[in-house]
């Protein structure tokens, strides 16, 4: 497996993406794929397969934030890293589909600009673009299993976010942990039969001592469990008991290596039992994806694509 990106490889990827984008223009509702054995695209390129011994390894596209913002370049990075699974952040989706960011988002402390209400016709056109985005990724061999567009304030905005998830072929939407938001979003999740997966930080991870109360709001409320944040927030405890307790309500994991004191570190240098977590997933045959989240400082002379590739190799070695 390559551990670094070269100009030639990205040129070849972009040549493939140009043809994929043309095909995507007529997308309607492609069949969803969960990364079976490697196959060839229409351009002759090999599709990626990051399912290792039954464990789905993916990436949240936040990992590429230092390099890419477009959906096309993000896909090229995923292909370069051999990833067939992705949690797609809102930026690439909104840019590709022409979706306005929800009101209130932006730089901290800045006054948000007034947002013009989007017409139904415009939203339908945006959903067509989302289906085209899904087709472009699926044709390249990449499944968008989750999306992370921030929820707007109105019921119409919230409904539309779920429609975007459907158009992209997602099983759920990820957002930051909030008990109030879990209660607010539960009826929408029930209506659309799309999950909402709440992401924890160091101070709001799922309870181990008792059943987590947010799960009572809906059967479509679950967790996007960040195992590195759990280690840091719990002062070094293993997240494995939490995973075992809630595995039926976990939509995905975020993989990173952290210590209880010194933050994010290169994988294998911290206290997060990434190998043991992956091996438990293999043993128990759990099917939720484990997504790489690159947060440690990128070494001089390297880049995000190269570092994600190292993390992919780390996962593969743990599972083979």
C-alpha cells in the first residue's frame, strides 16, 4: 500500500473523477454498495476495498481539512488511501450541491448574514445534485455511510437534512452530543427512518454505569463514539466496555490515539486500544464502521493523505 501521495497518482485520480462526474450528472437512485471484493470501474481503475476481515474501515473527511474542500478532491484522497467507506462532512456536500449553510453557522462571534429561504424547487435541485454526488462516490467504489451537515433551526431545515442523507445513501447523520438536540431530533429520525449519531467529546461520552438517557427518545438515536476522546475524558479508561454495552446503538467509531494528558498522538504512541477495539469488532462481527479521524500533528514533510494511509495500514495490520 502506498504511504504517500504523488502528483502523478492524483492526476490519474482526477482523470478518473472527470469521467465519474460526467456519469453522475444523470444519477437518480443508485444501488448502495458496502465494499465487496475489489472490482474495476468503467475507466479500468481498481475500486478500493477497506473492509478487512469483515471490519469496515473508513474515514471522516475532517481528516483532509488541511488539503481539500471539494467533493471531487476529497474523493481522490479517499481513493489514494484505498478507502471504500466515508463519513462525509458538510463542506464538500454543500459546495457540490449548492446548499446554503444553516443559519447561525460561521466564525465564532461573527454576526450571521441573513439567509434567504430556499424554495422547494431549489431544494429538489439540490437533492438531485446529492444523488449525483452519491453516484460519483459509489461508482468509484466509496460508500457514504454518514453525513455531517449541521442542523438548521426550522423544521423545514431539519427535514431537508434528513432528505439529504437519503439522497446520499447514508444510514445516519452525525452531530455533536446534546441531550436537548436528541429530544428535538427524535421525531424527525422516526419519520425518516434515518439515524442521528451523537459524537462525544471528553466531557460527554455515553454512560457506563447506567443506560444513556438519550436512547429513550427514539430507536433511531445512537452514538458516533469517539474512542480517543473517551480515553482522554475518562483519564485513561478503556472504551471497550462502553462499546460492548452500546454496540447495538453505535453507528460508527472515530478512531484516534490520545493520552489522558497530552492530547492526540501518532497511532501506537498513546493510550487508546485501537488494535484491541478492531480485533473485538472482528471477533463479534459488528458491522458498524470504524472511521479514521486524523487529529495528531502532521509531521514535517508529510501531509494528510500520507498520514491517513498510515492509519489505514495500522488498521489492516491489526486485523490480518
